């Protein structure tokens, strides 16, 4: 009878332990599922942030390319105007020289 009672208590204790382990495992599975959803959400947020940063960088690069083109155009225009001014000055100096030479020749 004592052996039977001990055996019954052992089964009961083992059953309680098994139920407790099953509850613990279930709670851990739920917690893991929540954690995995949170991680997926955070990964998606990081992806969106990285995508936004790349888009911003591309936009800034496009702005810089536009500013560079404008600067190069302005530099080209200035160089052309300088060349024209130098040519005009050369013509003006040549005329002045010719006029001086003509007046000296008289």
C-alpha cells in the first residue's frame, strides 16, 4: 500500500512537473513569437530608414551635379567673355598704336 501510494505520488508529481514544463514552454513560445514579430518590425524600420537615407543621398548628389553644371557653365561664359575682352583690348591697342604712328609720320 505504501509502495502504491508512493508510486501514485510520483506519478502525480511527475504529471504536475510535465504540466508546468508544458506551460513554461507555451509561454516561451508566445514570448518568442512576440519577439520575432518585434524584430521583423525593427528590421523593416531599418530598411525603410536606409532606403530614405539612400534616397536623400541621391537627391543631394543630383543637386550637387546641377550646381556643378551651373558653375561650369558660368566659368565657361566668364572665360569666353574674358577672351572677347582681351581681343577687343588688343584691337583697341592696335588702333591706338596705328593712330600714334600715323600722327608721328605726319
